[in-house]
C-alpha cells in the first residue's frame, strides 16, 4: 500500500509529509500493516510489562 501520492483533505499537502494531525494519523494507519497492526504501542508495552511481571513472579516462586 503506497501513501506517497495521497493528498490530505485537511491541509492539502502530501500525507507522507505529515504536516497536520490528520496527515500523521492516516500515515500511521497506512504504515501499520504488520502483525501488530491492531495494537497500539501502549497496549504492547503494557502486555510486555504483564509478561515480565508474570515471569518474575514464577521465577520467585520456584526458588
Ligand atoms: Zn494534513
């Protein structure tokens, strides 16, 4: 999916330049095509923190 030629409806500049919040939002949305497309960074960090806490708790209990 290419977004180089998309023009923003809000600021009429290329979306790839990210001049306004609308540009940046659509640019991020278009760039998210990986396996974590549905997750935002904060959810990912929270998930990682929970995982680390669970592992630490487990390691503590086995000792
Ligand atoms: Zn814009």
